[in-house]
C-alpha cells in the first residue's frame, strides 16, 4: 500500500485528495478544498513531498492534425511546427497527442493526430508554486484527460460533462479517443435549462460537423447531484457511479472526481505535461542531493577512519619514544665499534695471512695419506709436492719390481687404484714405461 | 527561472564537498604522519638489530685479536720483524738438527716481509720427516709457507736414507701491531 496526494486546480478552488493506493483499488483517506490563495500556505505546512497535479487549463489549443506517415521521431517536430502555424499566440508550449486514425487524402495516406497544447507560462506558474515550497510534482495532467481515463473503455461515442466551479467541461469520446474539449460558461452550479440548450447545440455540432452521433450524455463528478434542468436533452443522460471507489467521505466524493481520477492514470497513457526543464531541474536536484548525502557519508566514514589512524599514530609515537629511550646506548656501541674496527685494522694483515694459510691443503696430511697406499712390488723413488692456491700438486716416481709384464701391470694398477681411493686425491696423469718398468703419477690433493 | 531554486542545494553541495575535501586532506596528512612513525619505528628496530650485530662483531673481533695475540712470539713488540724472522729461523735450525738450511735475502712485497728458506735433511724414518713438515706448517707468526717439498730416495738405494728438500719462506706482515695494540 502506497500513500499518494493529488491536487486539482479548479478555478478559484484547489482540491486535495489523500489516498492509499492498493493493487487494484484506491482508498481515499482525506479530502480538502482550499481557496487558491491558501494553497501556498498549505504547501508550506504539508509534509508530503510529492504530488500529482490535475489542472483545468483556461488557455489551451486543441485540434486534429493530419501529417504524412513519417518515422516516430519526426512526429513531434511536425506537430510542433503545425501548432505554431495554426496558433499564433502559442510561442512556447507543451502538448500531448494521440493517433486518431489514418485516412487517404488525394491518394496519399495521412495520419490524423489529436493534439492538446498548453502554454509553457501556464505550466511554469504551477510548477514554480511547488518548487518554491520544496515539493516535487510527479505529473501534471489536464483535467479532462485525467477524468476521461475513467470511462475510456466504453467504445460507443458519448458526451461527458464535468463541472469546474460554475463552468462546465464538455468532451466527446469515441472509441475511448478524445474528439474535442469544450468549456461552457454557466450562471450557476449544476445543470439548468440554459446548460441543456448548450449541450444540445454541442450534440448537433457533433452530428453535423464531426459526423459522430453521441449515444448518451455522461455526467461526471459533483454535477450528478445537482440536476435542476426541466428541458429534456436530445439524448439520454447517465451519471458516472464510481463503484470502484472506497471512501470514508461518501457525501462529497463526487466533487473530487478530478484529483481522484489522477490516481487511475497508468504510465502508458501519455498525458503528462511536465516540462523538460522541470525534469532536468529534478534530475539536477536529485543528483546534488544524492551527492550531498554521499559526500557527507564519506566524510563521516573518513572522520572515523581518521580517528582510527590518529589512534594508531599515538600508539606508534609511544612505541617510538620507548624505542628511542631503549636506544640511548647505541651511540656508545657505535663508537666502541668504530674503535674496535680501527683496532682490528692493524690485525688485518695477520688475519689475512692466517686465513690464506688455512686455505692451503695440509702437506703433512698429504704425505701421511700417501704412506697408506698399497706398494706391493712397488718402489717409490721420489715424491715432489708443489703448493698451489687451494690445492697441492704431487708427482710420484718409482718402479714396479715384478718380473712379468702382467704382474707389473697388476701391481701398477693396484697402486693407481689405491691412490685414487684416498680422500681428496685425484690422479691427473700417470704413465708407466714397460721397458724400464718406471712409472710417473701426477696427483692433485684438495 | 526555476534553477534559482537550486541555490540552497548548491550551497549545501559546496559545504559537503569542502567538508569531504577537508576530511580527505586530513586523512592523507594523518596517514603520512602515521607512515612516518611506522618508518621511524622500522629504522629504530633496524638500529637495535644492527647494534646487536655490532656487539657480536665486536666479540668476534676481540676473539680474533686474542687468537692472534696468543700466537704472537713472546719477543713481539720488543724486536723488529726482521729480527723476529731470524729468531724463528734459529728455532727451525734447532728443531731440524742435521739439516742444511740455506737462506737468501729479505724481500718485501705486498705489505709482507719474506725470508726465503731452503731446508734439506736426510731421513730414514718417514714419520720424522712428517713431524718436521708438520712443525713448519704449525708456525703461525711468523709463518712458514712451503712452496715445494721433494722427497727423493737418491742413487743409494741400499742405505734406505732418503733426502727431503723443503723450499719455502718465512713471512710476516710488514706493519706492526704496536699501534693497534695501543
């Protein structure tokens, strides 16, 4: 259920209806009738932000215009040009239009479009009253189009009559389509003989000029309760009984038929006369207000975050202070370190020398390991050791004492294998002369 | 002109925009301030770690210096480096009895003082030769650097006497430790 408020400008009076919109029904909660001069004060006090507006425009232009079949996007421009041509006093205006039908004129197909135009200044005067009080307008409907929406489902032609003050709005509907709108002046409220005369003349106009024969007259709104004419109308008269309305204000509900009818207008009915300028204004205002909310929300989040950062900074500062206090001995350590560095600089050549000595493999160990090799039938005559950067190069010379060559080779091979198996030893080159039985082995020890 | 009605909304918009900008600027400054603290804390912690490392390094340096001090000859500081090398040569002579020890002349190269020494001695016990080589290798300051060792059984294969020749040099740094010890 959604609450809505409709305002109807009806001459000197402004009627306000508060309603609850349900899925299919509308419940009228309250109604108000104000003098036009009281309306601004009402708006100021009223808490509702958004209104649906229905207006009885005194100055309007209506016609059925024939235009050639063109693409939809050109239709509005063609209609606008046609209105400017036909109504010289309409400089700036807004209009609504409906397709009435198509017909063939001089072998050319043309579209017949009903247009209803209202001057921009008339719309602006209404809109500015709402803007000045900080209110939004959801839609502005011309009152006859709003009320016609209630009976558009009737297919046969009929003449509708509604009352605005003492004046009457007459409009003809055929197949649910508006044919024309007429305002007639009256001398008193309700329907009297003079009004019946005017109505009969309108019916004759419909028959003779428009070739439409209205089947009946439909009285709409408060006029239903005030029929005082004695002269008979030329066609039957019926009253609109809005059975679909639930109201707590039964007696006066008919007087509020215009604002109530606005609640029934669906979105597909394009009878909203709100100006493009106002729509832009609303968009800009919405954007500004939304961004205000966004900015303020971000500011609040930012302030909270700033608080969090500030707290973290305070903690960091106290941690830093404690670290600073604990680091008071650093200066002393640094100066001791510098002194120690200077002191050890004098030892550096000794340290380097000792380190280099440690890199060279141990000759004593080299010789000690060599003493463990297999020397069956082998005589080692000389050992020569040369120290390198990180290794020792050794050369072993000697003889194999075996008599046979095979035995010699076997003992020599045992020697080679024995040296190879020593840890850190690798044989680089070895040679044995068969004739002399003399061998030469070059090894590397790491 | 209906847009004149937006004046109040625009003023609110400006105020909220300025408020947000002020908050953003304040946040940036605070953030920077906080980051500086965090950086400073990181640096102080690094200083603490470095101070600890310096302490350890100083302990290592002390240990290295003590080690060197323990291997320095007793006469170190009272004698010149040349004298020390010659004292050591005398020690070698004492240790290598029956050996031929030949020296050439002192040399200075790359901040070190060298005294080339050639030692040759006969031996019939392999372990004795190993001990002598071990003795030379164990010298720290001055240090005996062995360049070449030659062990040759020679022509006389009957006597089992083997000749060992050691070519090397005694060396020690040219710069003394006297200044450093102060």
